[in-house]
């Protein structure tokens, strides 16, 4: 029988601090405790007056429910995990994602006409998570994945955030300590918390070490910067914050946002940075992430890139775009593309549309490149993207965009976190 990790969601030092600030309840008999959102959101967040329920222990039935499983499945997955003889050292989060894979092999949803709610229910996601993903306003963006890939992402990102929550709280404590003008934690814990689970009746580290950037502030987001063009990426703030890497003194590390292949412009290249040209596109993706992974925070990364750099981009549209996407996203074990497309895969910078369907749709149902569709963003407009290809291009972005990156939380619109390494760090 496996001995599970007894990881407290909030460490003893932060626990004592939050209790003193009336921002954390004692553990409840049901395995949860109430915590103020102000403990982990930015200082300017409009949601800081709310509270949520979190599991007392990460690796637990309650932890699995927090990640999106219904109560019955959470007990089943936890029991399987703790009684398994062969988990190859995997943690509970990885094991839970594997459980979804097993269920999805029997029932999945890929096409718009497939039974998405039935598939997600079969994967044992709660009604609340299913309803969030199936909102009509997310229909186009939902088709960028399958029921399986979205279910896995919901569970994996929620679990990783729980593992990282203590570090995040430590960081927010430091910010408050440096800024005596901010209001105290609120609300009092007699305020009804937002449930992080469905009621049963119907790199992370938690060590508390502080790998902080050296300069940080919250600023009103710039709308226009001379000689720069703003690009965007939406997602969970935990992922987007990785551009300010641990252990670098706040130095920009955009390669931490490389997309996992296959992608629109290459079947195998793991060193491509994608950013959208339209903030509206990033907003929809971030809002969807916020809804389906609640209470995990989401946001939009704003990156100001020199116009001179973007002027070097090679445009790929029309037939060439569809053919490259088709050859990249369908099964392509050799990783090669047609000769007339190869100059795109070796280019440093591309600009073009965004494919509007998942790799699974193309692999299982597309006959030709004509079946590739474009992602829409409303009123007939199509989303577009820049693709920075290769480590050299990422290094150039790091250098030219230092101090030109902002992270806007969905709970704090119009205000962005700005970070920059001190000059002595940049010189090394």
C-alpha cells in the first residue's frame, strides 16, 4: 500500500499569519478550510473581498474534488492511488490525469456535434466544471481541444496550483509587508465563501523560499508605446508568471512559455513562442481559464515588442497556412513538411492566422488541408498570431522586452504587475 504525501495546503508559518489576520478558518470536519482570496491575489484585485474553500491537505479526496472530480470519483481515484502497487513514482495529480485518460479512451468528444457534456460527465467532472466549459461564449475556443484534453488541463492546473499555494501566499505576504498603505486582509471569515468544490449533496514548491524579482510594482496598463507593438497571451497567472523565472533575480525568461508540439507551424519544434495580436483573443482564453479552473487565478500577459523586430516577420496565409497546419498537426512521426513549406519552419518569425480546431479533429476527421478552419473572435474577424521560432529568437525577445512585460489579472482589469531585474542582474 502506498504512503501518500501529507502536504498541508498552507504551511505552518503562513497558517499562523493568516489566522492572526482573520483570513483562515480552522480545519473543518469535512476536510476543508476557508481562506480569503486576498491571501493569494494581487493587492489591487477586485475579488480580494471574497473567500474560498480549500482542502486542508493537497493529496486527499478533498484535493481531488477541488480539482474538479465529483465526490464519488474523488473517493475512487484516491483509493486506487493509495492501494496501487505500481504507480512508478507518480504523484496524485499525475495519477488523476491518467484516470481521465482511461475514461476518455471509452468516451470522448472531439467534434462540435459530439456529446461533450456526456463525455465530460463520463470522465467524472462536476456539473459546475462542465457547465463552465460548455458556455456558448467559449464554443470556438473549446474546439482548440477535446473533452479529454480540457478535463486533463482542469485537473492538472488545479492540482499544481494547490501545490504552489503556500509559496504564492508567502509572496503576497512579502508584498503587503513592503506596502503599508494596502488595506488589511478581508473579509471576516463569517462571509460565505465561494465553494471550490461541488457540494456532495447534489515549479513549484511549498517550501516558502522567496525567489522574488528585484523590482516589482502594480501600474496602469499602457495602451500604446511608441515604436512598440503589444502582443498578448492568456492563461492561468501561475503559468504566465513563469516569464519571471525563479533564481534569475527577475530576469525575463520568455522561453518558459514555449508551446508543446505539435503546433500550427511545426510538427515537432519545442522552441516556439506564440502570442496573439488581438487582446480580445487573449481575453476570451483567459476568461475561459478563469471559469473552468476557478478559483485558480487567470490573466493576460502583455508583451511590448519593438516594431522593428516584428517587421521581419514572414506572413503565412491562405493555402500555405492550411497546408502547414495540416502537415504539422496530423500524425507526422518524421517531423518533416513539404519542400515548398520548409522555409516557413526555418524562419525566425512568422505571422498568420490561428487554427480553429484541435489536432485530434485533423488527425481523425480531416481529409485534406481544406478541412483546416480559422479561429474566429466575433463579427467575422479572425484571430492572428506571431510565432517566434528557436532559442536565438527567444533570447532576442528577452533582451529587447526586458521591463516591457505586464501581467493583468482577470480580477484586476486595467492594472498590471510589472517586474524588472535590476541593472546589476542584467549585466551578468
